[in-house]
C-alpha cells in the first residue's frame, strides 16, 4: 500500500500550473512509486518484455506515446531522450493541458537535452522519507503551524527513545526498508545503495570511467566529516593517504556524487551582524541521508552506544534531512551560521516569504542551555545591528528552536522552543 508523502502536496501545486514535471533525487527514494499513483498510462523503458519496441517508437515517432490516456508517466526517460523534446513541444502546443506528464528515472544517467524545458517542464527534488512519513514521529508539532504562530507551542512528548533514534539514523529514509521488520535487514538497503553508488553509479552518471575504490574512499571521508566545517583540503588530504591523485580528480568525483544527489553540502548564512572576515563561509559537509554515512563507515546500531560524539553529528544530518522535507511545500532552504568567536546556529531554515528559524541540534538534554544561549545571542546581535541600520534592518528570527532526541518538548523562558525530533511534521 502506498504511503502518502509530503512531496505529494508539492506535486499537487506544481501540476496545477505546469504541463509536465520531472522528479529528481537519489536512487531509491521512491520517485517512480509516487509518480505511478498519479498516472493513467505508465511507460517503463526498462521493462525487458517491451523495451526494444518502446525504444524503437521513442527514437522514430515518440509523439505516438502522447496519444495514450493522460497523465502519462515516462519512467527511465533518459533511455529515450527524444521524449523530453516531444513533451516540451506538446507543452507549447497545448499549454492548457496541465498535469499531463511525469518524468522519472535513475539519477545515475544525466542527459543533455537540446531544450531546457524552462516554463514548460518543472523539476521537483525528492528526498528519502522523513521520520513522520515513516511513522516514527508522532507529528504532534507542525512546522507550518509553528511559523504561523510561534506562541501556539506549549509542549509535546515524543514516543521515540534513544535506541529508536539510533535505528532511524542507521536505517535511513529508504522506502524499501519498510518491508523488513529487523533493523539489520532494513540497514541492508542503505548498504546496497552505498555500494551501488561507488561501484556503478559514479561512473554511469556522466559516462566517465571512475575508480570505484577512490569513490568509496571519498564517501568514507565525507562520512567521517559529516556535519562539520571540514575544508575540501581536509577531504583531499584524507583521501590522498591511500591514493595518488590530484585535487582536481577528487573534486571531479565529488561533483559526480553531487549529481547523484548523494553529497549534499550546506551553505553558510552570512548576515551583516559580524564583519565578513569574522564569519565562516565554507560549506558544511553532508550527505542526503545519514544512513549512507553509517554504511560507508561500516557501523551498526550497537556501535553508537559507546560513541555519542559521532552519533551527534549523524543526528544533526537526520534533522537537516527532515527539516528540508517538512519545509519543501514552503520552498524551505537550509543553511548554518558560525563565526570565529564560536557563536553558531547548527541550522538556519529560511522559507520563501523571508521568515526563518535559528536552530541547534542537541542529542541529549545536557547541552540545551548552551544551544539556547547561542540562538539568543545571534538574535541580540541582529537587534544591535538594526539599531544602527534603521533604513535596512534585518528580519528577526520567527523561531528559535533546539531540536533534540529527548522525550519532552517545552518552551523556555527565553523564548527558545525545545522540540524532540520525534514530534515534528510538516
């Protein structure tokens, strides 16, 4: 049975204004399954029984496919690239036929199309599943409602214990893992995705032969540095301990892994509250799902009961993944703040209307005070800046949140909301 996804809301909006939508994202996140729920006609170019005939039609007269009942899903459309241009022209000829076409396919095959599809074919990013979509979060706290009325939050209680959080990190948000009852079997999906990425997809993405072991080493280095401000030279030096390669080569591999939607760095937020020289502007290293890092490092859930430091970084990655998903209907963008004085916000979530939240991610309750102090100090710096720059003031944060793996959520006297990740939803 299909589990409704948050992206379904996004697709409802997009397909009311665009004729076609191209759904992109990492392999295994459920792109085709979601699109199939919406299609009346499904054309799968990798269906071995029909593949030869379908590809022949696609190469000689792709317009024939457009006569089928709409909406039409073209799965693995990259195998038949003429489909893109055919759909684009149909969008020009029949602009009123919104929601007619869905394109999905393996992210391991990029195709250069003669036309971009701008204003005709919308591209929507899909992520793995969030804790709420997986049924792990009870959804007592709506991110949308928090932004609409920050005073509405009075408290909550999560059903997730620390072992549940650890298992969620190790298993990840991959839909296929749901069918397994045992966490170690569920973890096999992430392990296989990791293996497929470095051994096959990193070369297939742009048809460039790459060394699988080098790709594996780069992913392992990223995993060791996940949710840190490690500079690229740190990644380079780490990889070069075992491989004699240039910085340019490693950079090329990282680009390919980004094209596969596996590497997903976080940009810095650099407001004018400090001089530019005092702000950290490098990227925070991250992967699309923390389970990829767990697989790359060869770890199991049992390991994290004796290494809470590593668990803390992976917990941050989990929270970032979920916040991206929960805020997607409002075009949310994640960044971070960090200055040379040690003041930081692990996450800054901006919505398309300008509202934003300052966020700290804390695994346990013993660091909540410190995290809340950082958020309040950043807000104070914004207020001080606004007193001096009255003509161009900065918006104050709508929300200040500390997201935790603890059981109880509450509002602090300083206005900071403490919210367990096991209570959040979109």
